[in-house]
């Protein structure tokens, strides 16, 4: 098993389609997709980390970065033990983590980032519309409010966008996030397939 998981990061503002593209990639042999939301949803709230998570979430506070990374590391280790994720064969595809530079630094112990797919949203109004439609479709009316969306966007710009500077610029590939999911996927695949091929060749060596 490799010392660090070979990883592709899906990165972008709220509504950019990270989850959509991650789920599609996760269905392609040789890719294993894990979102930060999946980690939180699968957490055993009676475990030691689960109790810490519950303590912060019930107070409406953000879980500290070190706890978040511990939960992530515990989750992905469990996937390897169960052979759901096979690090020697699969590229790990992450979305929603790292959320800030501190998380990126903490996760460097666990992941070797081979590429960052940056889903770029230059049409902010299109992203707001996409988020509002998604929230209404999922019956989350509060998340459809523009002020909620603007707040999420501001958090992204203040805390998450600077993560891009943590990784070497040659690893970052920009993809236009506006358009049909299939067209965006085509651009994503142009970036990740060469990385997968190199990973596959190394695993055979």
C-alpha cells in the first residue's frame, strides 16, 4: 500500500459541480470518489471522534481542522481495510476537502496530490441560479435564499480559494464549470485520464 494516497482534487466555488463530477468519476474504473459530506454522514456519532463532532455541531460551530482531517483519515482507512478503495489501483478523487490552507497542510501527510481540477465559475449569476434550483429540487428552501448563497460564496473566497496557492501552479488545471455536465466532464477527463494512465503504469512497474 502506498505511503500516501495518490489523489486528484476537485476544487471550485459553491455550485461549480464538484459533487456531480466527482460522482461521475467515481463510477469510472480506477477512480474512487469521496466527498467531505460523505465522511460526515457516515460518522459513528457514538465513537470518540463522533462525540467531538456532535459537540461542535450541536453548538452550531465548525469542527476544528485537525478533527476534520482525523475523521477523513479514519474513514478512508476503513475503505482500504474493506477493499472498497484499493490505493494501488485507484486514484482517490476528493471534493469538499481541504477547505482551507491549514487542512491542506494537515492532509499533506496522507495524500499526494497529482492534479487539482479547478472548476472555474466566471458567471456568478449562473452559479446563483444553479444553487437556487438545486436547493428547491432537494426541498431545502432556506439554502435557496440569495443571502445564504452569497455568504457561502464569501466563505469560499476568504478561506477556500487561497488553498489553490498551496499547490504548485503546474498541478492546477482550469475547467469551465458553466455548461452541460457532459461537456464539463469531457474537460475534466482530458485532465485526469493522463494522470490515471501514469498511475496505472506505475502500479504495474
